C-alpha cells in the first residue's frame, strides 16, 4: 500500500503540500508576525490541515482530531518529513514512518504544533539516533534482558568514521553510526538490522569502540532493503559497540532500524566456570591456559607461576588434560625435595602450580605423559603450606630412567580445591602433558 498523505477530505494535491511547506519556511525566516500571517494564508488556501492538527466533525456533530483512514505529514527524528495514519477513532495516529513501514521516531513540529505520537511499547520505544552516534564512544543504549530494544537512525548526513575487519572492511568510505550497548546480563545478543528499501547496510559488533581488531560479528553483502542479523555472546557489566555502516556505491546510506534482543544464559568465555567446564578465562583463545572450548587447560599462564595457581575443575570421570612447561617459571615451592618428604631437603627447581577443584568425591589421579626431564609431582591442601602435603601426595619414582613420567593418586572431597605442583629434581625443568581424573 502506498502511503499518500491527505490534507483533509478529499485528498490534497502535491502542490498544496508544497505550498504548506513553503509557508512554514517563510514563517521561520520572517519572524513571529509573518509566521502568523503565513499560517493564516495556508489555512485559507487549503481545505484541510496538513499536519494532523485539523479538527474534523464526527457523525454526532462532535469534533475529531483527524479524518479516519487518511495520512498526514509528521516530523521524523532526523528532521525528514514522514507520514502517519489517522486511526478509526479520529483522535489518534499510527507511528510516524518513512516509506512503507519504517518507524522514524516522531518529534514535535514547531511550525504546526504537532506533538510526538508514542511508539508501540511491546518491545520498548525506539531509540532515535543522536549526534553522539557520530563518533566514539557512541550513543548509549541500554539493553533489556526481558524485552527487545529498537534503535532508529539515518546515516545519510553522517560522517565516515569507521570500517570493519574482513568482509566488513568494505564499509570504508560510507557514512556510519556507532552505538554503545550496555549489557545488563550475560547471554546471547542478536542484532537485526532493517534498512530502508534503498539502503544496503554493513553492520558489525566490536568490544572496543575504536579498535577494529576487537570485532565480534559482521554482516555484509546485503542487497538494498535486505535485513541482516548479528550474533555475539556478551557479558554482564560490559559494553559492546554496534556500528551501522554502508556498502560503497549509491546505496551506502539511508534510514534504518535495529532490533536488539538479549537472551540471558551462560557460555564458554563468560568468565564463570559452569558445570562440565575445566576452566573459563573470559576468552576463547587456545593455548593460554584454558582451551577455546573450556575443556582443556593447555598453556602456561602467569597464574601458574605462583599460588593459588592455574585454575582446573574436574567434574566427571573424564580426564582434564593440558600441555605445559616449567621452563622459565620461578621456584614457587621449595618443598618437597626429590625424596618427597617435607622438612627433609629443599628443591630450587622451577614449579608450575595448578589449583584443582574436585567436583566429585573419590581418588584423583594426576599423571604426566611426554615428560622431557626428571620430573616431580606433589600436592597440598594449602598452597602456601608444605606441611599440608599428605601421604601419597607426591611422586618422584622414575628419576632419570626413561620414561620420565610420574603418577600420583590421593583422596579428594567434592567442593574442595587441591594444589598440584609440577617441578623437577635438582634444578631440572622442561615440558610435559598433564592429566587430572577422578575415575
């Protein structure tokens, strides 16, 4: 259905509409007195009001705000002229919109006295674009964990401040807007970009406003008028930046809306160790001490150089594994010595410390494979107290005879954290693969 604004009944001609706009322009330039004269002239020239301020008579002789079923002009948030439909009651309007069905965030029109019409509230009122969207740190938008939030804007008059990475690098040269999305709950963020029929958008999410390398998601290659969807996991208390950009060419800018939906829930990389996860260090980088699936503890993070140690969680009968090294690490524990007895000798070899939390009661087996040096395993219930190393919480049986791997097994209680050290004898250091298991 074509949206054709009507001025009273029958429909006003386009020349009449242009006349009304000229009158409004004249009133602004000439001052208050001339404005009043211009409005009076427009009222005499037209059979109906062009802005929804006309009062029409109803069948009972009463007065209505507008003629039901007619379209009237309204002022969009970006100052463009939109249209709105007079409802059947003759006293209210549909939202101000551009084109066929693109809400544009109506604002009061000082020339006609129009008031802004409230937008539908099922998903929260749309957030129109403001000058803050032109540069970092962007226009603030508060996400809602229980309802959808909608942003509206128009990049036509915006500057070119951003470009994305990868496929989204094609946005270079096109005008853009940036929004700072404040996250109230950990979960999945879905951003649906709905462009004007003539606008081909590119959009991307990033964790730092001015850093292309922090891009989380990208949507590009869209045709004019085609919607695109971005998905990213987000963490409570953080800010994620949404950039609405455009493809190069004649369709690089225009009006748009973005629907933002936050679905609360946990995920690997949210910084919280969930059931079944061996670790979670707020990223999905392999080899940094926590695997990108949160199921292995490969790597040599700084946390392993001192107490309380590199975090490890054991939930089921399945083993948790991780490759590591003691090379370049300090001597965090100077006991036990190579004889596995506290108070009877010290050990100055480098140590890699693990904080292992048992989520099952039973016997935990810790063993190495692929050791390249004379290795010592030991465990404590207090990371800083060597005296809490109980019987069977140490292993140095192989010495310098290949294979050099060691195994130790000791009782554990669900919910308790034990501290495991991988060290060497007589200053030795090297690489290994370690596993933790409660059969």
